[in-house]
C-alpha cells in the first residue's frame, strides 16, 4: 500500500533532449519534460485535445540511463513520485514547481 501514497505513472512524448549534469558531490541529475494528451468530446460534441506538460527529474543511475536513452520526440512510460518545490530565480522571485521524480521508465 505504500506505493499508492505518492505514485505517478505517465505515458507521453519527450519535449526536449535531457539536461544532464554531475553535481559537485558526484551525483548525476537529469531533467526533461514530457507531454501527455487526452482527447475527448465536449458537451457540444466537438473534439478537444488537452495537452499537459510535466517536468521529470532523474537521480543517480536513473539519470545516467535517461541521458543515454531519452531523445526529443520519443514516447516513454515513466513511474515515480510527485514532488513540489519552491526556489528563488536569478531575479530574486519566488517560483513554485511540480515535478515527477522518476524511479522507473520504459521506451515505447
């Protein structure tokens, strides 16, 4: 049941190539975005597409593998946990961001 507490699964298309770096402590970090789409008909019968973008983050070995396999436009399935964070940008503004910390993934 613990897997249900904070679990996210998404299937979508990578919107860019991976932004990969190795931190000063030696840990690998990968960031990339994924789009998901839902097609439905509204109350008037018109076809609508809801496109959503999600930020993905990988750490350690997962990040290293993401760097090698993830390319813009590829379809992937990811599983991870949702994390919200607050940070200060270069101009000193407070920003809020939601991201999926990837534990597993599969190329489709």
